[in-house]
């Protein structure tokens, strides 16, 4: 990202953190060990993130866990600009483990929110970007952990 793009991405992430702080203080405490000033934390990101993922026809991201405290996805295209796609989620109780197990091939929930919406979820949640069948899907992605936490801490 250019410096201007980096400022824009950080503004989006700060807004998401502010939303958590203002409306979900228990979640803030669980994820970050504090309920205020989340935007001041030094954040560690997944390799090559924040990033903009572009999914053309056939583009997908197989089921995985981000292994960070928080994952933020912001769709940059509207669902009417592509077919297929979306972000799929599997319940932890039924599909625990490193990979999608037998009987868990079909996601429990699939979301295709409007452009500019934010999906926030814990990085241990199994999820995937489903294959795009027509058009192009573009998503800002950031998986992050405050430096104060070691990866894998709960």
C-alpha cells in the first residue's frame, strides 16, 4: 500500500476497533485484555496483511483459521457484482480441528454483506472464501493480534 492507502486502511481498522470498544466491551476485554483505547495498541498482522484480496472467476480461499485475535473482512464490491463467493463459516463445536472434517464439508453460515460493511470474528473460527462463479469479488482483509499477546494466547 502507498502511505495514503496505509492511512486509509488504518482508519478503517481503527473504526472497527472503535465499534468493538463502544458496543462490545466484553469482547474487547476477551480479545485484547482492555476495553478502551484499542486504537492505540501496537498490532501484529498476519503475513502480507492488511491486504486487498481480489477473487476473479474460480477465485477462493480454502477453509482455514487465521490464528490471530481478530479477523476483519471489509467487502469492497457489492454482492450483485459477482456470483458465488461469500464468506463461509463452520461452527467450532461441530467442526473442531485444523481442517474441515467429514460431515462439515458444507458451511453452516455464508455471508455476502454489502460493500463497506465489516465482518469481525475471532481468528480461531473456521472460515473460507467461497469460489466466485462470475464477476469479481474484492475484500480488504486484516488478521491482527496486539503485540501484548503472544500468538495462541487466549
